[in-house]
C-alpha cells in the first residue's frame, strides 16, 4: 500500500512592487481598478504577492496586495483579476475592519 503525501508548501512569493500611478506589467487595468474601487493612495508603495509552491500541477490561486500594515487578498491569479474581483474583494476587506 502506498500513500500519496501532499508535502509541498504554499508560500507567498513577491512578484512586483510599485504604485498605482506606475501600473503593473502583468495586468493592464489592475492599477486603474484599484484606484476606482479602493481608497489606496495613488503614490503608496505596493507589493504584489502570489501563492506559489513551485509545482506545475499546483497553480497559483490567490493574489495579495500589501501596503504599510495592510493585506488585501484577491482569490484569483494576478493576470486574471477582473473588475468585479477587485470590487467584491475590497468590500470584504473593508467589512473585516
């Protein structure tokens, strides 16, 4: 009998840094949508992270935007984030206080 062990770690990997004013090379509209739906200041330094374990059969499923002491998560790959993802995720972020 053999056991399949799911022994890999899902860690956050930094993929970009910048401001809303600079935009992001991986997504042409993300900075615009973040300006439209959030209150993140345009010139605040942001870091974009994604869940990554390094295994091809374990795709990235979540993106996190970090600034100062805040972490804003969007449950989608960074390249596939939609306007609705930003809006709904921000509403969830704000409601958590």
